[in-house]
C-alpha cells in the first residue's frame, strides 16, 4: 500500500494554490474520439514544470508526447474495466473522503483552536492517570456505575491514598501495572483533546474531576509543569543489542561501546567513529547526526532525556543502554520552541486530525443550514414521530412495515429530496445513541437534527467539484493515477517479476550495464598513534588476526586500535584514500588525524555481476523496457488525432 501511495503522490503533486495559465478550453487531441482539452494539458504542464529534471520534458512538443502516452494508458485501463473494480472504487472513495476534509472547516474556529494549541505547546505537563473504561454508547446505568466507581477512587486519592498505587490496582490502562499510571511529560496534541484540556487546566499537585473521553472516564493527577524543552539535534553512535542474547554476546557489545567511548575520551573524532562503527546506518554516513526532535517524539524516553541533558559544557554522554542497544550521544544544537508563524501550518494540520475537529464540524453545520435553507414537512414529521414507541429505549423498535406514507420528501436540499422513510431507517441505526433522552418525541427531534446535519454535509461534500474547481482537478488526477497504478501493476510490474525467462534474456543482452568495479577483500586497522600503527602493520604481515591485534594494544584505560573487515568495491568510503590495489599489507596512509594500514587478502577484478547480484536494478530496467514497447503497442491499438492548429495556439500562449 505504501508503494501505491508513493506512486500516486508523484502523479498528484497537486497544489491547491497552483495558478494555471488561463487558456481557451479547446479539444487538443482525441483517443478513439474521446476528447482531451487544452486547459488540463496546460495546467498539468505548469504544475510539473519545476519537478522535471530532464530538459526535454519541458519542451511542449515532447511533453505532449508524454501526456498522450499517459492518457493512452488511462484509456487502456478503462477499456479493461479496471474502473469497475471494487478495490479501485473503495480506494478512490477513501481518497475523496480524505481530500474533502480540507473543505469541511470553519476558519474562525480553526484559528481559535490553533492559537490555543500553540499556547499549550509552550508547556509540557507531567501527569499520571487512572482509566475506567466505558463505551461511548453505553447505557446510562452503565455510564453512571463507572462514574460512581471513578468518583470513589478520586475520594480515596483526595483523602491521601497513593495515586500510583491506586492506578496500579484499579486503572484499566494496561500499562498502569508497570508505570503506575505515569504518562511522563507531554505537550499539546499528544493526548485526546478532552484529556489534554483537563491536564492543562488542573493545577500542579491536584487531581482532576472525572474526564470523559472515547476510552472511558479518567482521573488526572498533574505532577509538574515545565517550559517546553523545544527540540534538539544530536549525533549518536549506536551498537545494536546482539541477535543472540547471551551473556558473552552482551559483554562483547558492551566492550565495543566502551572502547569507542575511550577513543572519544582520547580526543578522536566522533564523526569518524560513527562512520566506522555505528549500527544505525541511516545516520552513520552523516557522522551519526539525527533529525531534530522534541519530547515524546522518539520511542525511547531515556534517549530523549539524555539528549536534552547535554549542554555546551557537557556535550557528550557516557555510554548508556536503551531497549535498542548501547548509545553515545553528542550535542549538536538545541532549538528553542518555534514561533507561531513557523508552526502555523503544522498546527492547522494537527487541529484538523484531532478531536478538536468536532468543534469545527459544529461550526460548519451552522453555516450549511444558512447556505441550504430547509423547509420541513411538519405534518409528515408529526406522523413519523408517532410511529416511534418506547421500545426504542430497549433497542427493540422496528421501522414500520408499511412506510408508503413516508416515501415522499421530508425535506429537500436544493434538488435532492430526502424521504421520511430514509429518516426512519436512520432512527433505527441510532437506537443505542442518546437513549437516555426523554420523552420519545424529544429523542426523535434530537436525532432529526443530527440527521439533517449529516444530510447537509453529505450534499455539500458530494458537490465539492462544482464549488471548488481545484478540488475537481485533484480528483481527476488521482482517479487517473489510481487507474494507472493498477494497470502498470497488471501489465508491467507483475510481469517483470514473474517472467523469469524474459528477465534473463534482457539481462543477457544488457550484461555490459551490470558490472562490478574492482573489489578488495580487506582488513583495515586504524589508530591515531603512528608508532602503534607501525607495530600493527608488522603483525598483519605475520597474519595475526584482527581480534588478537586489538587485544595486544587496547586496554581498559585506552583504546589504541580499531579494525574493520569485509569485501569493499573500489571507491567505497570504508577504504582508506589512495590505497593501492594490490594484495598484501599496504603502506601506512594518513587521513586527518588517523593512520590506516590495510591488509588486502584478495583482489577481485572488475567483471559482470550475476543476475542475482543485480536483480533489483535489472528488474527496474526491464520494467522500463517493457513500458516503452507497450506504449508503442497502445498507439497501434487506439486511434489518436491531434489538433495541430490548437496545439500551436497553446504553445504561443504558454511562451508568453
């Protein structure tokens, strides 16, 4: 699924604020008499102009060729009926639902919530909680029972009983057995909105009143409030916990991290040691530097706390262990909390995905009631209400068998009638919700108001293409992109992976493209001490093993030698610069503050890679080969007619 999302993101790089050049809408070309228009061509060209690296794709004639090829594939997908597949329909509907959320908001309410979120983000609250779970739609008696239970726990806490112990004994949060309800420090947007609000409004040392969330009732004890620590950039050297969890293997990892730390204490380069020895390959090539982070963003609180504890006076930690392995952390830079303007877009995005969005929804409902004035059929509504009996409270009520009297419109939204029968069916689905509202006529009216808001929102959402042209454009692009992905998967990608004979023949005819450089099977030793590296050089000539060499020169107090072994291709960063490609022990090479000596066990000459050794790239190249030939076949299958006069006018307008 992630591959599909990445593929579609590349196709639908749509910006709602993109300004397409205004062109007269004319038929640019047809495929089997289906027209494709100039406005779409120019809009897509302008949008992708800065994304393409190949200058030839910026040429309008070349781009038209690409665009026609793209539409040919879409035409093929439609011809095969891929647009009728359930998976396609569901994914398109899901995307449209997600995209429409950008239009279901109220700017004033959003601004208030963004301002509140930023104000809260300047602080971090340390809190513990006790949770007693109850379903959102639980019966009033069950809800009351849970409320009374948590109130009893609160009284015990207020009267002096230890909150952590009460959490351990009573909380239904599974983690409470171990952490006694302790949530650590958190800031805005880390918890559900109701919980967050209660935590930020409860004074330090106090216990909140019961707080209702979708999980149940909570008690929150606020232990501390501090200024937000902001973010920090650090570098680290990490040695993973051993795959075989034995005392011997654990001791070996611990010994290695201590050796590295000793070399750092001796003044050796953190960056160089990270490149040579860190198991975090995503950061080792950058000298161990990690992306900046704030409290609660990493999966190890211990790592975060260690990183934030570093200062200019104490910029490096001693080795410490997390659940992932051993780390040494070095401070690069501390970043204070960003300004409101810097965080605004991020905060707006968080608000839209948070429980806060319910407040925005309520505001939208009010606007839609004004936008689409509704006149209800009150006579039908009164008759309809009489059909709902007290069985509704026991979840036993059924829609009347004969609904003919209610098949007409209960109300109409512009051109869409909504029948009384539709509302009755809705009532049936809502029996478990708001079942404590009495009398029954009031309950029916409450459900009607909810039903009306849902119908108005549905109508508004269904007509977004007419309200917002940019929404229509993005949906058209995603629709085509989704079809294209399914088609490519069917016609190209799956074939390139399963057509083993075709792949082998392609590899044989393109073998010259898959070549190894010269490779060296080596042992590399490094030290900052010239005298030591000379002695190491002699031992390597005597075929002494790397581990034995390290044992000879390294002590608990000082690490003099580090080693690295493996097969490396010519030009690999692990190989010392200017290393001669010949078997045997090299001369000593100085690079920065390090001295290197290398024992080349074996020279492996340049030559062709086997298919297994280059399979990933070969499959990718084979896919491109299949696609190029496939487009030529599509041009034979479909009839393409380009209006050259129209295209010349488009070129003239775009060049202005």
